[in-house]
C-alpha cells in the first residue's frame, strides 16, 4: 500500500467532489460537502492520498454512541485496491477509541459491491427505506454493525 490516510481539508473539496460526481447518481453539492466538513464536532472526514492525488474519501457522523457512514467513494481508476477498506478500518479504529458502540448507513439496494464491503465490516441489513434516493427512486437498505470490541478492527473474512 503506497497511500496514506489523513483528515480531509478544505483544499481537498474539488477533488472529493470530482469523485463524488463520477460515483453517485445524486452527488453532494460543494455547499453540502463544505457544511459537512466544517462541523468538526460531529463529523469526521478523511481522504486516502497517493502522491498528492486523492484516491478516495470517507465521511462519518457521530450521534451519541453511534457512527453514521455519511459518504464513501473511491476514484474509479483506483477501485479494487483496498482504499475503501483502509478508510473504513481507520475510521472504525478511531471510533473504538471514542467508545462508539454501533455503526449504521444507508446503501442503494442495487449496490451489491458496497454491500459486500460493509458486510465484511460486520454490517447486516435491518430494513429498507422505500424510494430513499429521489433521482433514481431506488430503495435504500439500512445496515447496522456492532462495533463493540473492534478498536483493532479490520474487516472479518466473508464466509
Ligand atoms: C464501494 C466502493 C467505495 C468500494 O471502494 P474500493 O476502494 O474499490 O473498495 P476496496 O478496494 O476496499 O474493496 C473492493 C473490492 O476490492 C477488493 N480488493 C481490495 N483490496 C484489493 C487489492 N489490493 N487487490 C485486489 N482487490 C482488492 C476487495 O476484496 C473488494 O472485492 P469485492 O468487490 O469482491 O467485494 C467504490 O466502488 C465506490 O466508490 N463505489 C461508488 C460509490 C459507493 O457505492 N459508495 C458506497 C455507498 S454509500
């Protein structure tokens, strides 16, 4: 692995948005992303960087003892290299130190690749939000994971 993970900064916004716009049918706007990143009390945004290029990003939100995965994306040219796995592993290690007990997220019902990734981190589907995504009309799966005891976590092997 040749990249490093660091906290996202304002100067990273254009590159994060470029990835967001290629990877999501309903990408966040610049304003949404800046608002999110500015809320340092409850949000934690990280990027994976290789030779000055942002390969992927992760944004999480803390609500009481829960971590919410707000956004996660890897640049198409760098998918399959373990970038998202590394970003999640780093965030969950931090969550362990903050004594976060559980994690949740919504993911498009058709997005089996992301679901496999989340499954490896212990997420399981618990329900469906019908027509969650406005533009596509697609349902979202609600997934939860128990993080207790995962401060040294990496993904567990898929069965
Ligand atoms: C889902 C997404 C974040 C995954 O990012 P990624 O960086 O490619 O993820 P990883 O590389 O950590 O893991 C993905 C796959 O690569 C494999 N992989 C990981 N490291 C690898 C390596 N060094 N060599 C080869 N394969 C590897 C993993 O086993 C995994 O395999 P799978 O697809 O069969 O499950 C990315 O595809 C993406 O941005 N998708 C669009 C946006 C999205 O869906 N976001 C999440 C929804 S909220």
